[in-house]
């Protein structure tokens, strides 16, 4: 492998209706939560479902399309890259 790429593919269900806005610059932004499920058998051989939640953001034309096509419960395949965001809370603690 010559290069390492930041690439991710998720298949899941939209957890809430799309939060869509157009910024002052005119750029469209769509954000929503996505639930992905994983299944495994525990030590008692019982099937267990584990749900992970992902915060998704899309920009520009992709955001506009998502806003017209997706609603809560829609199943969707997302391809993109992982970006970690951080901020400081009121106490000055860094949160991710």
C-alpha cells in the first residue's frame, strides 16, 4: 500500500429527520444521526443486537439531495471519511 486513506462506508437507518440549513456563504449543510446495527451471539448462544450511533454531516449538492430524499427511518448507504471534532465545555474540559 503506497498511501493510507481515510475512508468509511456505513449502512444504517436515519435516526431523525434531516437538519438542513443554508449558510450565509450559500453553502448547504445537512446533518443527522445514523444508526448501524451489529449482531453477534453471546456466551449463551443468544443473538444480540448492538446499535452504534453516528453523527453525519453532508455539504453542498450532497446535502441538498439528502434533504429531499431522506427522512427518519430511511435506510441509506453512506460513503465518506471520518473527522473528529472537539470543543471545550463551560468548565474548560475538551470534549469530542
